[in-house]
C-alpha cells in the first residue's frame, strides 16, 4: 500500500510539472522581430479595424476623444466582470513603458510584459491570426496617441478563474491561428474579407456562441449568441438570417442604416464608427465574406 501511494504521489508530481510546463506563457522575443519600417497610416487603419477605441475609450467619447484609451469599460461574463485596461501612452498607468515586443506579445499571444496570461476577454485568440507587420504598424500608431493617467481597474474574477496559469490550458484548447473559412484559392476580395472578419474585426467574439469554457463554437460560426447580460441575443449574420445584399451590408457598415432605414444601436453603433474609417473596398470585402458563408 505504501508503494502504491508513493507511485500515486510521484505521478501527481510529474503530472503537475508537465501541466506547469505546458501552460507556460509563450511571449514573442524582441530578437524574433525582424527589421521593420513602420507605416503609421496603415497602423491607424488597423486601429479602427480592430476596434481598439470601442473597448478602451470612454463609452461617451466622441471625435478625437475616442483616441484617449484610458480604459475602464466593464465586460460582464459568466466568469466574472472584466475591465478594459488603460492602453494609452502613459508610462505609469498605460503602456508607455512597454517595448514593441511587449505589445506584439500581448496582442498576438495574450501574454503580459510580466509574463502572465491575459484573460481572453481581450480577443488575442482572434488577433493571433493577424499579420505581424500590421500589429507592428498598430504599435507605431499607438505611440502617436495621447497619454492618460487613469489607473486600470482590477478584474472582478473569483476562484478558480483567478488562476491565470490555467489560461495556458485554455489557449491550447481554443486559441488557433487556423482560418474558419478554409482555403487558399479564395478571391483577393474574399481573402481580405476573411482577414478583417476573422482577425482584426474579431466579429466572431460577439456573433458566435461559446461553450461552457468560454471557447468559440466554430461549428456555429457567426450564427448569433446570447448577450453577456442575458437580455436579448446578438444576431445571426450568416445568409441564413441576414438576407441583405452585399451592397446593403457595405452601406450599413459605412453609415449604420439598414435597408429598412432603421439605424444601428448599442455596441454595433460603435462598430460602425470604426468601420466608417476604413476604405470602401474593405467594407465591400467584409460584405463579400458574409455573403459567402454557409447558410447557417
């Protein structure tokens, strides 16, 4: 019996060590970043496509105030309430003290400069599909934005979800760089639409249902999901329910008006503000992608 318990203890130690190793954060080292001539104009387009202001600016901000990324917005979930951090250029309360590698690791790998996993309320699982050049251009653009000294608010997350190391296991299960719309023979417009929808625009984060662990149910991609508050439902935007033409979708993403002359409200109104900064070709590419999806 003593041998049995020793064996169990030994296996438990080995299992714990293996789990600790497998769930370790995997940041991008500065040495892995090749020489890059930043394109700040492209970085601004990435900023709007990625919806940075929608989460990190004050909800009531308008115009230039949407570029003040002081954080604080609450995101309720089944796992607790998450608060968007200050990502302004402030060196003490924002990301002004970060390196470029810190930023790229945060956005594409979900790893903090301190070497901790970020919670997936920050959609790094989706941003991980982005081109590193785009994220580096975004970093260059972010350096031009105003600093704000508002302290970030701690997340309200209880045990066991407060164990950040466990997020390494979540990443192994659900953070994938594979495209949902598979195939390399897509038209250039569809490939651009896929990139904007599945990566920068992170549309699936809201419009796709989640499983019990908070992972996206990719077999129900963009078919709608309950709202985090539990009141109402985020709509299905596959052709099964969204029957608008491609031009209707593109126009909606530009001005927020539906074909029935209704207007976007709630969080979608902020998405429209972001999409309005993109060129017409990008909104047309998003529309082409949505119309090319299966019927749901």
